[in-house]
C-alpha cells in the first residue's frame, strides 16, 4: 500500500497486503465501519475509549478519511454520514506532521462523528468545510482547524481530552461550539480561537479544564459565552476574550476557577455578565476595561478574588453586588466607569456605606492621582434613584478629597503670587467645607446666624443688667422720666 492519500483512491487501495486470508481484506473494525457507513448506522467498536491498540479496534486514518469524503465505488456512504465509536485511529505522517488524520482543505458532505475514540495524532481540518463535527469523549493529540467552516455545531465535550494545541483561528461555526466537560492539557495554549465566528453558544463549562491559555479574542458569538464551573488553570493568562462580541449572557460563575487573569477588555456583551461563586486568582482578577454590557454586571457571592477588579471606562446598564464580594479584590478601578443604577435592594446604603464603596479604589486614585469622576457618577446615580441625602454626602466627600489632593499632591505654582493664591484657595475650601459643606448644605448658614443672634442678644442683655452698657442720649433720659427706668451708674 502506498502512503498517497489523493482524492482518486478506491477501496482496493486500502486492502491489506499479505497472503492467505489477509489478502484483499480490511481490519475488522474497518470492515464494520464500511458496513455501517453504507446504512447510516452508528459503528460501535467499543463503548469506552480504548486504552490500547488491538487488532479488533484499529482503524487507519487514511481509510477514515476516504469514507468521510464520501467513499467511492464499492464503499457507499449514507447521507447520515460517519459515526464511529470506541475505535483506535492510527495517525499517518502528513507533511511536517508526524501523525495525523488529514482533512486539510476538504469538504465533508455530512455528519462526521468520532465518539470515545483514541487518535494517536492530530486532526488537521485547516481550511476545511463540514456540516456537523462531533469528537465527544475522544482523545486527540491536537486540532488544527484554522479557517474551518461548519454549517452545524462543533462538539468536543463529554470527556474529550487533548495534550496538544487547539487552533481555531478565524473559524466559523454554524451552530453551538461545545467544550463542556473537556480537558485541554496543552502546556501553554489550551485554545486559540481568535477572530472566530460562532452562530450559537460557546460552552467552556461543566468540568471543563485547560492547563494552557484560552484565547478567544475578537470572536463573534451570536449566543452566550458559558464558562460556569470551568477551570482555567494557566497562571499567566487564564482566559482572554478581548474585543469579543456576545449576543447573549456571559457566565463566569457557578464555581469557575481562574488561576490567572481573566480579561474581557473592549468586549461587547448584549446580555448579563455574571461572576457569582467564582474563584479569581490572577492579577487583575477580572479586567473589563472599556467593555460595554447591556445587561447587569453581577459581582456577588464571589468566592475569592485576590487581584484587582478593573472596571475602568466600562459602560454597564446596572451593577448587582454585595459588600463581602466588593471587599475581596485588592482594589477596584472605577475611573470613567459609567452605569445606570444598582440592581437589588441596598438595605445598608447610607452615606458611610457609599463612601466605603468608593474607598475600594486604588490608593493612588484617592491621593496622588485623585480621580473625581467616580464620585460624580455615583452621586448622579443615587440622585436618580431618589437617594438625595446619600448623593449629597458623596459630592461633599469628593470636594473633601479634592481639597486634600490640592493641599498635599497637586504641584504648586511657581512664584510667590501663585503660591499665595494656592494657600488662599486651600484656606477658603477648608472654611466653606467646615461651615456649609462646600455649599451642599447651605442651611447650615441659617443655623450659624441664629447662634450668633442668640449669643449677641444674651451678651447685650447681660451687659445692660450689669450697667456696662447704658443710654447716653438726653432724649432717652427724658422718655424714661414718664415711668421708665434708667440704669443707675
């Protein structure tokens, strides 16, 4: 038998070399697969994934390719396609690939499913086209599927494992793309799916685990991104979804574990972003800088978050949080964050509560590089929600922090006149801050006037009784002779 795998091969090319009974035959598993392909039945070699290659479970990858492409004379393939279970698929050398199932640039006319199979090589689907692909429960050494196009879904789930690279750059999946309960143990890159297009949901959930980085930057997902319960174990970068577009919800909860940073910088999420019961071990814990979330950002019930939470310049419809989760990150970047409100009851949302909420910002944003926008944003939202007193307290705190920044951190102007004006400005800010809370509590002035009026009246009354203050004008004495009393000298 030659090593050529050109499209003109016939069934005879796959007959085993030899004499006697072996001549003109196939391996038993291949013969069974040939019969099932003709009828459209599932070819069950074994229920479980084989642990070793045997004479009874062996299927050669060139023969599998031959049937996947539609077979030929003497080897018809039913429109239902190929569905093989429990086989050991022997990879063959292809170009620079030591062992592979070569489907590079091919067009698979129907379903192609390898369930609970063992492939001792990679699957090469670069520039290929297919209807639906299902490798659930199988083990492969890697998947090279750059620019792959499928009309239906791509399923690598239910115990699927690989120790090699998964490359799906610019792939287009016409249905769901599921890695549920899969294990990717490649050392550095678990999944490269940048600039992909998925017309359904992307599942990286259940007992999904990846030793390497999962990178889906620039992907367009029509449905949701489901990562609940997944384990993203690369300590450098666990999950990268920068500039991803998601038509539904993004689930980063339900026990999700991330050893390194999770980044969704510049993401566009048309549903909710949920981080409930999650473990974030990276720094930052979660980065959604410049993202836009049309739904609710849930940061509540978070199990752990050691690094910062970066919300800088994000746009969020509403935030749902609890105090325990808000206190977990090292700090929370709020500069330029825009949000429309808070979801859920704020039972303890008094003025001190909101000051503490803002105090979770980086220390430099509260002092040396003071950022006033988070205060104004929060005050505006609280005011719109009807919490006027709390909003006023937040604005007062902003002026107080700004005065502190002007005193200790803002560069001083050059020249004596500039320094004098700065001192007078600081003094004025401190005076109006003490007296009328920077103008946000002008009613304090009435109180102070009343105190001065009462104190002055008491002082003059006491002075009159003691004779310290007496009238001196002659007309006053004349009026007093009619019965009035003139204080004695």
